[in-house]
C-alpha cells in the first residue's frame, strides 16, 4: 500500500483547508471538499482516475490491498486508478475530506 503522507508544519506551515488544497493542487490534482457524517460507509469500489484522499478533520478508515489505515487530520493517501478500496467514517465526528483527482 502507498505510504500515508502526514502534514508537516515545519515544511507546510499550519494545517488548514487552503494550505492543504494548495499543496494538492501544486502536485497536479483538482480538489473537491466533502463532509461525511458519522456512519458513512463506502463499500469496495474503484476509480478510473488516480486520486488522493486527504483529511482535514475527523477520522477516515481506508482499506486497500488488504491493509486498513486510519487517516487523521493532515493525513493523505494516494489511491491509484483501478485499485479496489473501501472507506468509512470512524467515531462520532464528521470527516471533512479533500478528494483530489490527478489532472496532469
């Protein structure tokens, strides 16, 4: 599985929505913001594009290639096109997620 990228205040400054969007866009991604309430589950699926799932707040459990990883605020994970994965909101707090799709 791809390695989780953790936000680095030393390199990236304070974590915030604008800063995380800017970082993803500089990597060649188009970014959409979503809020998923507690109990949200995405069953196993694939995408036809390379993506990054990034979390601004809450906890998001992703399962991909037999591994389960919890993404916390500032964490992001690359999800390559065609790879089966699932996700769910963990805990009682909504997840604010940035869904980044590769544009170049």
